[in-house]
C-alpha cells in the first residue's frame, strides 16, 4: 500500500472515533466516497493498526444500528417544516 493511503486510513479512523462520525459525514469531511471510507476502515486499517480499526468499527456499527432512527427523525423534521411553510400562505 502507498504511504498516503495508510495515513488517510489512520486519519479517517481517528476522525470517526473522535467525532462519533458516520461514514457519510466522514466521506464529506475528507472529500472521498463512502465506499472508500468503508474500505479504508474495514480492510486497509486492519492490516495497519488492528486496534484502531476495531475502535472505529465499534463507532460505525453503532451508527449503522441507529440509522433508521436518524432517518425517521429527518423525515419528521422535513414534514414539520413543510407544514409550517404551508401555514404561512
């Protein structure tokens, strides 16, 4: 593996752990795709630093288990704003 990819994988894992970030948030922060974030954490990082990979994986698994809740809250928020907008007219 090239050095910059290894460095990026470590930076990504640290960002995820420190910010309790989702794959989507991490991808946006680093300007890369969600699949690259996932590959860096699940495949590349396990070869470089298995302990760090496990810590990041715990955060990602927690976020994945909660994503249906966040999606529901986003939908609720969307319709709350939509109804307020229509009441003004």
